[in-house]
């Protein structure tokens, strides 16, 4: 009897462990695949020059710069609005009808397919607001798409701040805003930043929202302002793989670009994690 | 013997939604005396304490009836600025809750949010508050270290120093020693006696020996009602009501 229970327990644990390991395996597989196929494309020239010969040779510098430009616009749009919304929802708003309505909106925003964001961005930012296909339009579109992620991460971070801190501050005659600004936000900051960077690095890899709004097939020039159109890493992969002049001959370039994109995204995530642990250590939480 | 009444409530009712948590509470708090609020869990003593600096305002759906006065001012009057009130009526909580900041910043915080900018003045008050809370000698060499590195008892005295820094006239203490070991508790109790020379103190405690040791007056709460309030010596030796006697002798609660 006891033996049977132990066997069942062992079986269940093994299953759970396999499920957990599968995640790591999937990641390792993707990375190995990209490395083995793409590493030959990586060279200084590849990282520092524009594509040439109808994008069958040369580098991907405009794509790297373009993706970074899109990310910067996304951060500037989504971070302040997202954090402000989270503070309002979590700290100020009484839980009434308005808040329920806003939350419903945020949840539904998170469920909108990315291609729909792309079409919306095209219609609204590019045409109605006359910003054309540009880093600004693409970044704004990505920003709206990232908002629910940032709001969610920020709300989680604010919720994890113990209420006793708020009480202590208010009991000393601090106003609610002083309490938020000087006690709650510094403690929540690492969580907010980490969650936000994860959201933005996700946006960095999106193709659908930027293919009509910010990214173009080819431009040899680096963007001079945010109103210029840009090339972007994910769209470049898509173009090379589906619409290039020599799809088979440029395979290594496609994998090389994908590798650069993955490294870029990992880099952002890693810096988010390092930043968080540094601040945590400083605050001794 | 000076018997100015610093704070008092008259027929104070308190409701969470439809639930009445306090029923017609009238107590006088004499200046520079320690008043202990005792009673079993859920009797309303903490709720009552939180009425006195309006910390209950943070909860939605609450309602207060009756009067709560600080000197001659009704603290629930719409003209009262709750931020100013909380500076006059400080609070120390059950669990030590220093901010994740340095020892110095913890004390300076209350001054800064209340608009004190003069650095020399802040430094002076920080030192004075830490001395008043009998923790200066233990932390004077680590003012710039995180307050979270202190022991529980030290953290609680730091929180008392933090509350003192903004110059309150009344100090509310919500079971300030219940999370501490006996030695740290003793230090807090000595501190309470010391502070009561200059401050009106109202302390909620579960521990009846503690109430007997530190307080001049004791109020016994049960089921949201004030059962009996009297000088501590009288209440513990010759309680007027059977109910009080049963509680303090440990027959219920």
C-alpha cells in the first residue's frame, strides 16, 4: 500500500520535472539551431554595413538601428503611460465601475491580434495623424500593444509593496502622493522596470504591427529622425525568407539576422535582471 | 496633579459597511498619561485606535458617528486637514515597519515630507529622536546602513523614533511589542514610561500584564463596546463589573 503511494508520487514528480525541463529544452534548441545556421553570417561587416546587391550580401546595420529606434519610441510611449495607469488603478482609484471598465479595456487590449494593431497604426498614426511610415508610427503602434504588459507588470510590482510601508508613511503626515512617490515607487521600481523591459523586448521581435507602420523593405540610409522610415530585424527576416530575390541563397543571412535579434532580446532581458538584482541589493529587500 | 484632557471621544460609533464595529465609545485621554486599551481579539480596540488618527479613512465603505476631539478640535470636522492631524497624532504599528532606506533616511522622511529642508535641523532632530527612542547608542555608527539590517526590537524603537521626529502630541501604539522577544519588549515598555513624561500615549495590547505595567488608565473593550474604563490599579484590583473581572483573571477571552 505504502509502496504504491510512493510509486505514484515518484511518477507524478517525474512528469512535473519533465514538463519543467521541456521549457529549457525548447529554448536551448532554438538557440542551438540559430547558432549553427547563422554563425557563419556573423562578421564585423555584417553588423556594420547596409545590405547590398539586392540584399543578397552586405550587412544589417540599418535593421539593428531601426529596431533600436522602434524600441526607444515604444519605451517613451508605453512606460510613462503604463506606469501612470498602474499607479492610478492600484493606488488611487476606488474599485468602482470606472475602474472595472478600464480593466476590461486593458484586458481586451492584451487580446487584440498584433496584425490588427498594425492595421490600426496604419490607419491612425500613418494616415490620420499624417506621420507616414516612420519609426514614430511603428513605435507608437508597438507602444499601445505593449501597454497591457507594462500595466500588468507595474500593478504586480505595486501590489508586492507591503501595505505597512504605506501606513507608516501616511501616519507621519505624508500625503498620498508623497507616499507613492517616495516610499511605494522606489520599492516597486525594480519590478516595474524588469516587467517593462521584458514587454518591450517582446515588442522588439514583432513583425505584424510594424510591417505597415514603421518598417520598410529596404532603405540603405540610417534614420535621421523618428519621422523616417526604418528597416527592422524581424521584418528583414520575413522579407528575406519570403519575398527576397534569392531566398535559398540568402538562408545564412536570414539565420544570421535571427541570431542578432535573439541576442539583442536576450541582452535586454539580461540587463533587466541584472538591474533588478542590483537595486534589490541596494534596498535590501 | 495636572489632568488636562488631551483627547477624547464622545459616543463614537464606527461602521464597516453595515457592520457596526464600535458602539457609543466615550473615553477621556489625560495629557501625558498612558492609556491601555485591552480586550479579546475582534473587540474593536484596534479599530478604535485607528479612528483617533483617521487611519481608517484608507478603508472604503466606513462611516463614523459621534465626536472625536483633539484638544478643542473635532478631528472628523470637514475643515480638519487629515495630514496635519496625523502629524499631531503619531502611530506605531504592530509589526516593525521601517522603510527599506537607511536608518537616517527613515527618521528624516517625516521631516522631509512635512517640508523641513534645513539639513542641519534635520540632522539635529534625527539625533534627538533616536535618543528619545533609546536607540541612538546602538545605531549612531550605522546611520547610513539599511534599517532592515537591525534586529526586530531595534527596528521597532526606530519606528518609534520615526514617529517622534515629526513632533506628535499624542502617540498611538497598536500592540507595539507583540512581535518582539521579552527583552526587546521590556525595552519598549521602559521607553513608553519614559515618553509619557512628554506625550499622551494610547496603547492597544493583548497582554494584560503589559497593560498593568505601563499604563495609568485602562479601558476594557468587548464586542465593540466599552465595558469599563478606570485607573489601571483600580481596574485590575477592584473592577466594577463581573465581565471585566472575568477577563482580567483569564476566565474568558
